[in-house]
C-alpha cells in the first residue's frame, strides 16, 4: 500500500515538475513579448521607410528615363539637322550649277538671236539694195522710173515675202537731202509744165510715171549706188539701234517716196481736169 502511494507521489511530482518547467518557459516567453512587439514595430517602420524609398527610386528612374528620351531626341535632332544642312549645301551647289548652265545657255541663245537678226538685216539690206539698184539702173538708162500701183513680190527673206512697194510706205526719220530733193522735183515739174501736150497720154498711163532727165547742172548729188556704201551705213544704223531697220536705204526711200507723192499729185490733177472738162 505504501509502495503504491509512493509511486503515485513520484508520478505526481514528475508531472508537476514538467508543468513547472512549462510555466517557467511560458513566463520567460511572456517576458520577451514586449521586446518582440518593439521589434515588430521597428520592422513595420522600416518597411514603411523602404516603401517610401522605393517610390522615390521609382520616381528617379522615371525621371532618368525621361532624360534618356530627351537625350535621344536631341541626338536624333542633331543628326537630322546635319543631314538637312548637307542636303541644303548639295542643293545650293546644284542650284548654282543650274544657274550657271542657264546663264551659259541664255548667253548662247542671245548670241544666236543676234546673229540671226544680223543675218536678217543683211539679207533685207541686200534685197533692198538690189531693188534700188535695178530702179536706179533703169532710171539712168531710160531717164524715167516705172512705178506700178501693185508690184508682185520679187523674193523672199526669212520666210517673209517682201514687196518693193513697202519702200513708199516707210517713215523717214532723218531727211537731210530735202533741199536737193525739192530742186530735183521742181526741175522735173518745170519741164512737165513746158510740155502740156502730154495730158491725154498721162491719162492713158495711170499706173506709170515718166520723169524727164533734168539738166545735169541742176541735178542734186547722186545717192551712193555702190552696195558697200549702203552696207556700211546700214551696219552703223543697226549698231546704234536708234534709227529704223532700213536707215541705210533712206536716200533710196526718199526718191521712191517723192515719186509716189508726185504720182498721187498727178492723178489728182488729172481727175480735176477731167471734172472741169465735164
């Protein structure tokens, strides 16, 4: 019986010893609990600080990314600006070369046009010289000029039919031999008044004018008949550029104009005589 009680006491003592140890450990852990809470609070504060740091770092990273984008944009702009400058330089050189080419082409065309104009002037001058020489030779050989109201074109100059009657239609800019021409016409008029019996014959030849050869002492100086003199005069007039294109042939035109005027006066006189007879 005592042994049984003793064994029970030993078992209870061991059990309570274990309980005591557990309580001691629990007490120690409870004593450490404020420190654990403090550690948890410090850790929570650290986590909050880390979160703020992370946000700041993220903002800095975004700013850095923006700076990198701006730098890349500036670099691209610089590269494109360099390309644009090079393109402008190349185009400017091409423009200068094109301008030089156009200037050269324009100068060449101007020279060609001047040459063509000179050729036309020479051809025109030669044609009128030949026509005047024919009229002058006829006048010197027969003593009169035959001027038709209409004359067929005698030749072509530069794809343009030239009529000799244009000589009567040209305006004279400078008439230096007006006095000699008046003397010539007056001498012819006096001889025509001395022979009034030619009235009917003049009515039959309405398209022609017959001028008698005046006295050689009263004749004005004969205009130059050599082509070289006319050519030199026309060349000087063409170079001056102030006078008409046929300035070299002004003396020939004066004679033909005077004859045409005389022809018109003769026709008016014949018409008045016929009206008086009626």
